[in-house]
C-alpha cells in the first residue's frame, strides 16, 4: 500500500478544528484499507511542547518540527497564532515546506504560507474575513475569496474551519477514490464533500438579513419557494411596495439585488436536490424554478463550470447500504 505521511503543524493560538477536522478524515481512511495505514499522521510544534488552541484546548505534539521527517502532505492550520506568528515557525516553513509533495493550508494557515513566501505567484484562498488582509499584505498572491478550497498544483488552500474537512475529503478522493471519500464523509455525518468551487457563503449568509420585516419575509419566502414566481413585481407585491422602491430597498438592506439573490437560492436548491436525491434533471429544474433543463444548465455552467448531469455524477451520494 502507498503511504502518504501527514505532518500537522501546531502552534499556540491554532484553531483546533483546523487540526482535528482534516485529521479525522485522514484517520478515517485507515479503517477502509487493509495492509497498513494510508495516512500516518504526526503532529509537531516548534519545540515539541504542547500548544494551547484558540479555544483553550490543549493539544499535544508528537515531537519537534526540527525532528520531523519530510512528509508527503504538510498541513498548516490557521487561527489567531497564524496572524502574528513566531518568526522561527515562518523560517521553518520557508525551508522545509517545499520538501513536502503536497502543501495544504486550512483557514488562515494560508497567511502563514504567504509570510514564508510560499504563495508567491500562486492562486490561493483563506477564510472570507481574511481574504482582503491576505491580498493587501501579500499582493504577489492571487487571492480568490469565493471558493471553499483552491488547488494550484501541489498547493491546496481552504477557507475557514470546516472547509478543511471538504479539502481533506477531496484529497482522499484523489488518492483512494470516490467511494472511500464518500464512506468517510458518511461516518463523519458530513454525508458528502462540497466541491471546491462552492462559495464560502450560502445565499442566506452572503446576503445581509434585511432590517425591515416585510423584506425579511420576502427573503424567507424565496428560500422556501424557489419554484414560485420570484420576479421583482411579484416579490414587491409580497412586500407591499412598488417594484422600484422594493428593488432599491432590497439591495440597500441585503447588499445584493433581488435577481442575484433569487439566482443563488435557486442554484443552491438545485445542487442539494442533485446531491441528495434521485430526482431527474427535468424534475430538479422545475422544482428549483428554472422552468427548463436548459435554463438550469446555463446557470450551472456559468457559476460552477459544469452541467447538472456531470455535477450529479461527481457529487451525488448513494444511500448507505444497510
């Protein structure tokens, strides 16, 4: 069996879930295979001492970074400690990280990699709240603020906290196959990994919640009834406003236009149906408000770069066997 040793970097102020989420994914692979562990995991801090996570949780290291053999996958988590790092950690990463076959960061671990000069000229992402910071302090990095994870050759960077689980599942799928990744996801009650180009925000999170009750009710109605008539005129009627006043008020209070909000809700609804149900593409298109499969196909190609049928093939999870 091919082994791909994983080395996890620890430091004070680390986000504990950035560590434990991916580790649980890699560790889960050992239960699926015989004849050895596909991902031997080792944790290391600068001096080999335990670290205190941002939450206060104490994490023990297996040893010191200086004593760790070069891994296949080097995992650099984020957290407050990555924003004001020990210079010794940055120096270690600058020298040793390029020796790993695969370099992975979670959340603001990308900031650590950038400090070490490892993201220069590379495409990367991080937690949405720190994308502007990363782009401003390291203009040589091609920061993509939208996706939950980004692959650029042997470099893989992910958004905040739970996105590290999605990235780890994607790496397992790449190494061991889709069935292995889906099995691990089900055991973790993640059910199915999200594709890397999925936005960090859902429509409801990306948009602000409107202050006025009628507009909040319209937001809720859109989410619960994606197949309804969601034209500006119809939504304005629900809010008891003129279409022009409604459109201006909706954008002012949510930060997006009614049309863009509807588009995003419908796309998310269609994706969930394709991932989680056995409904046909025609039925999904109708249920999601697209009217025709071709309209849904255009929306998928525009945002995701893949048609609905291919999306289903890649991301639909079969029901667990009993």
